[in-house]
C-alpha cells in the first residue's frame, strides 16, 4: 500500500500540476488582423488553417494516386491548425528553430480518457509537457524519436513514443503511424525552420 500511495502521490504532485503551464496562443479564429495601409491583409489563424488543410488534402490525394508530393509546414502553419481546433486551442503550441522542433502542452486531464482518472481524483490535474524532436532526412513514423521530454519540469526517458498506454494497450507511436498513413506520409524531416513531409509516389 505504501508503494501504491507513493506512486499516486508522485503522479499527482510531481508529474501532474494543479494549473496549466502558460502556452503561447495564436490569435483566436474569429479575430481579424488589419494590415497597415499599402500592405496585404494578414490571414487569420482560421484562414491559415483552411489553406494548410488544403495542402495536406492535396498531399493525401497525391498519395492515393501514387504520385510523389510534399508539404512544408512552418510553426505558424501548425499553430494555426491547433488554434482552429476547439479541443486543442490553448492547450498546445509548436516552435521550430532550424532543425529542432519543440512542442509545449498544457492538457487538462478531464479532456483525456485516462483509466481510473476520476477514481484517483486526477480530473482536476493538468499534463504540462515539453517535447523536443529532431528529424533528419529519411525519418518516418516508425523511426522518429523524441530527443527530450519533460513532464511538469521533470525529465523522463525519451522513449515515450514506444511506451504502452495504461488501459489502452497501444503506444503513442501507433497513433503517429496511423496519422502518417492517413495522409500518405512516407517520410519527412525538420529543416530550415520547417517540418517537411513527403509521399514517395509508390
């Protein structure tokens, strides 16, 4: 019982938090950005997300037609998709510096279907995490690795993608592979401040 109690205490007070970490948030989708006279108007996150989704859909269609294609996503592109989704808005943000991407999360556990969440009294806690990813050319969903992971400021093993989720039986990598397959992504890389995704055409 002492061991179980200690694990529960660590989970609740060390790796989870009672408040969300501050997350940089893109402009709300219903706001517009006025451009100075003589300059082109600035796309709102909602408009930006539509344009990004169109590019991703084009890549998906190319993959189905066995055509070679690719999409380059900046941090602004990814954050626009996050801001346009009511479930992820304000709970995640991505930054890219050269060949390194960093994602920040502040997810209320009440949004997640976590086994025994309510029974353990974890519904009021937040999963605050920072994940760093380096993806050299040729990286795919099966080989991508997290170079650094912190939960509530505490470093944990970077092999998180291959951990099996309690009560689910699947690893996070299975979801990465699922979404890569959904859009026909065969490989990708992080370079020049962008996430670059490819379809092989095969």
